[in-house]
């Protein structure tokens, strides 16, 4: 199985920056795409940013997705934080697993990491 774990959340002041990490682990897998989502309190989950598994970095407004030195770690950096950035941030990883010579797709979500931005 492929497991995904997010980390790096916390309480930060508005105007600051924060880096979240998404680590995928398991055996015999490759990553096709990594996406970050967030779910503000009492709202629907929404897409934030993402990039292909072969990518190095991607910028979407105040959000930068980048690959860490470790192959299966992808970071999300949020600049100029606003109170409305508050929410639980989730990482979604899609790719292929090699199971006894057969490539099977997987789509795994992490458990989320909480970000709270104070004004």
C-alpha cells in the first residue's frame, strides 16, 4: 500500500509564510500527480495547487508546490498568509503501483494537517 502523510501545519500570523510537506511511502510505486487541497471550517474541500510527479515546482498565486530533495516528498509553501487560509490541508497522491509485474493505479489521501492563521 502507499501511505501519504502531511506535516507542517500550525498557528501562524497573517502575512507570514508556511511550508507544508507531503510524504508518500510504500514499495514499488511511481507518482503521476500530487495535489494539495484545503477544507476551511464548515466549507467544502477545495483544490489549492498541484503538479505532475515528474515536475520540480509549480506556482499558483501565493501557493508554490515543489519537490523536496527526497524523491517522494512534495512541499506546499504558502506566502502572505491570510485568515481565510485557515483550514485543514490535504495532500492527494495519484500514481501506479507495481504488484507482481502488474501496474495498478492508486489514489491516496493523507489525514490532513491543520493550518490556523491569526489576524
